[in-house]
């Protein structure tokens, strides 16, 4: 919108007010759509969040024990390094 303004257009001038009115007119459709459907989007988001928390796998914090041969070789590598 600002790029379309002539250099002399300042707030309060006719050129500025015309472009501002045009911008507001274009926005009404989107504002109406948000007013009509916005609550549904919030409801969908809340459901998805609830389902993802309910079906999320629990994290395993303990690591499985190392096989004895691997434990011995890694200990030897640490000692030699």
C-alpha cells in the first residue's frame, strides 16, 4: 500500500484517505471469514494438541546395557587413548 502512495500523500490528505479506504474495503472479506470460522480453527487446534499429548510415546531415559564384549573393548580403547 505504501508503495502505491504518491510522495505528497500524507495522513489526512485525500490521496492517502482513498488508498486507506480501499485497503479497508479489501480487508473486510478476510475479517468476516475469520469471524465466521476462526473459532473452528481454535477448536481443531485444541483437539490436535489433546490427541498428540494422549498418543505421544513415553520417553525411555535408561539406556540398555552394553554387551560384555563391547564394554571391555571400549574400556580398553579409553585406557589406551
